[in-house]
C-alpha cells in the first residue's frame, strides 16, 4: 500500500482510537485515504480525530447498548481492548455487536506472549488467549495480530534516564523481542486495507530479542551519556507503580509479566513482520534515536 493510494476496504472502525496504537493506526489509515470511523468513550478527546477527517462515534465496549452506531455499516473492525479486569467481556461485547451488524472482518490486537509455554500464563496473556478463542467461536471473519512487548513501554524510565542516567526495571537479565508501536500500526494498515488475511494470526516482534542491558546501551549511544540498567525487586517496582497512581490490578499484572520475562518467557522473535512488509522491523537502536528527546537529550550529530 503506497501513500496516497485509496484502498478499497470499505468503512474501517477503530476502537481504542485515542490510545497509542489506535492513534498511530488512524494516522496511517488516513494517510492512505481509508474511510475511518473511530469509537471513543470520551467526547472531549474526539475533536482531534474529527479535525483529521475521521468519523467519530461515542460508545463504550462496557455498554453493549451504545455500540450499534459504531459497528453498523463497518466492513472491517480493528478491535483493541486495553488491559483491565473487564477486557474479555469488552471484547465479547464487540464481537456480539459485530455479529449483529453483519459480520465485518475483525482485526484483533492480541499479545505476542500468548504462546504454548509451561506453567500458567500471566493474567493479561490469559485474557488474550481466552479472547482469541472466543473470537474464533463467534464465526466472524478475523485476523489476530499478536504484538510483543512495546518498545514504547521503556519510556516509563524516561524520567530516571534523564535525571540519573538509570533504567530501573524489574526484569533481571530477561530478553524480550520488543516491537515499536509504529511497526504494529504498519501491519494493521496492511491487514485492514488488503485481502487475503482472513483466518491468520501474525506474531509481531522486533528484529532481536534484547535485555534491558541492551536498552541501556542503546540509550547510551543515542543520548551521548552513560545509561545503566539497574534491576529492582518486583515488590519495590509494584510499590512505586501504585504510588504513582497505577491501579493495583494493573500493577499486579505488570509485575506478573516482569517475573515471566525475567525467566525468558518473552525471549523470542518471529518472521511475520518482515514477511508482511518486505522489510525488517525497527531495532531498539532506531527507537532510541527517534525518541532521544523523550529520554532527556537531543540526538548527537554524527558524521
């Protein structure tokens, strides 16, 4: 799909439209001339979407009675549910609304760590596994995108990188096939605007499985100052997250992930991104250069 080419994909509904993935996706969809509709819960966040030429419908996946206007007439649906205790129910409400609206193609954002691994899944992975199974049971046309840990999640350390030159994270030496949200959006645009993806599941990772030592090294190079990674105990990390206002359910879920990733639960990469796009996914080094200012410094000029 080239910029400026209008895809023949019909009306595309995007849920989670004001979040990081949904926002990047809508930017890319509008750039190729797609007919986009956004489902938003908060009317106050809708103006920017309208200014970009996006149709906005206010509704809530927690309230099935509010969804008809969003799903009616949609040919494809990008269904994203943010991590929360009601995530499975929210997705189920979306599937049911799609069924009532005439069976549009569902492109669902799952999680790359939903894999056959020994032991219990972390709760968020468990939610995604349950939701993926429910989607298939609804007999809707579907494509499942399963991205790994977002590179953008490392920006939680931006303040301490800027002030102390330290990434404090509870991941020990675990390696993770992190992916840039911008790459997730690129794949989602292809799936939403092309044929041939029904019934497929794509696992999306970056080009390498890296540790937070590698994250610190990439930030050191991008920022022109030494950045170190300091592993912190999970209990201390949880306390810090809660003190910053993160709900306890979410803090517990993130600590479950950190413990699993510390044991290399996330140590894998997949070829699907390059197969779909024809080029490699962004490396963490590229991400660090692109977002250097967010970590407290401009990129050094190189010759």
